[in-house]
């Protein structure tokens, strides 16, 4: 039988081994740390996609592409339609913040009125990424991804002068007054056209980027102006509405129509010789970038470009075969 001293030594040894085992079982091993970090990095989130209106095919494409890319990255995405109503937009923000969304991909209704919503999200620690439309501040959204509207309209205006000539009468249909895209496209257009005093603007009216309203506005313009040679529309929905009014008036051979967006129906109308040209935006590119920024934010990135401009391309009868619905055919084949 072991002596009392030997028994005490055995008990001490067992105690040391037990304590050592506890320490080893609770302390993370070096190989466990990367796995824990990866679990945080691969976190899936909930994205709110708040769109100005789904009553326009262009914004439907923007919303669907944003949701699709978010899903591809492993996140849940819900689309909210503000119906061009700042009050409804505010309700969407309140609901998104209350529901615990991790990021907001935002297409504003108004460059000024929407600022308060973005700031409210920032105060709650929820990042906002603006897509296609911007707000008039640089201290609220983490990034604003927009088209090069001024440059695109200026390029379109150069082609406008080439086709219409340096003398003639034209009309302009503008978008929403509270949208910076309206201002940028009009200013870009006039930065070129106004250099030619022989080109006279006979009418300039807002049709809110809406096809049905553009039809009505164009009908009124045609009643007041009999000698129009061309019309510049700040988006393709209005271009189609204007063309419908011109066709009904039997003046499709007299009045040349120019749009802005790259909508499929306008691309096809250019191919058919009905509409002269448009400026191709790339909503799917902007949508993807916004979703990818939100994904990167969840993975720890905090620095983003405040403003990212996506180039716009001129689409005419000469190059229309290169383009598809809201993008280049090459991109469509590769799912952009």
C-alpha cells in the first residue's frame, strides 16, 4: 500500500492534470481563430432596397438587379416602392430601421427632402448607399453611385446638333424637379445646344419621367407649336410618350425624338428608325455596385468613395446592334 506521502503526491498530480485539461478545453487553439473570424466575415444580412417608383420599367430593372446581386452575395433583400412620394419613402425608412435591416440600398425621391431619412439611418448605425439618384449632402450616405448625367447629355446634344442642324425649333421634356438627374441632364444638353443661337427652344416642360404624363404634355405642346423640328426628353419613358403623341398628330416624319436611359423599347425604336438616339445608362452596373458595397460593409469595410460616376454611352442607328435592354449585349451574354 502506498504511503500517505505517496498518496498526497498522486492527488497533487491529478489536480494539476485536471486544471491543465480545463484550461486547454476552454482556450481557443490557433487553428480555431481563423474559423471564428470567417464566421463573422461570412455573415449574411438583410438589405432594404428602397426605390423611388416601380411605375417605370427602368426602376424595375434597378430594383430587380439590386435584389438579385444581394441574393447572390448571400443576403436577403426586400424591395420597397416609394411611388415618388417622399412621405411614403419616410415610412419605408422607419419600417426598415424598426425591422433591423443591416443596410439600405436607396434610390431617392427628392435630392433634398430625402436627406433627413438617410441621416436618420446613419444615427441608427445603418449604412445607406444611394443608387442612380443622389442627395444634396456628402455627410449622410456612405456612397452615391450615379450615372454621368451631365456628360451623357452633352454627348447626346452634340449628336442632336449633328442631326437637327444649327437652326431649328425644339422642345424639351424635363423630369422631376426634385431630382438632380433632371437638372444635370438639362444642363448637359444646354451646355452644347445653347452655343448654337439658331436652335430655338420653343417649349420646356416637366413630365416627371412618366410616359403617360409625357403623352399629355406633348399633345399640349403640339397644339401650341406647329413648327417643331425635334424634342429632347430627359428619359426614355417620356421619349416613348412624346413619340406616341407625335405619331397621333401625324408628325413622326417632321419631329425627331431623342431620349435618355437605354430602355429596351427605345433601343428597338432606334433600330426601327422611329427614335433618333438615346443615352445608355447602366442600371445593372449601379445596382451591382451598391449591393457589393453593402456586402463589403458587413464584412468590415468602412471607407467608400462618396460619389462614383458610371459612364453613359450614346446609342444611335449606327451602333444600336451593340446594345440590349439597359446595357450592352456583351454584358447581357455574361449576365453583366
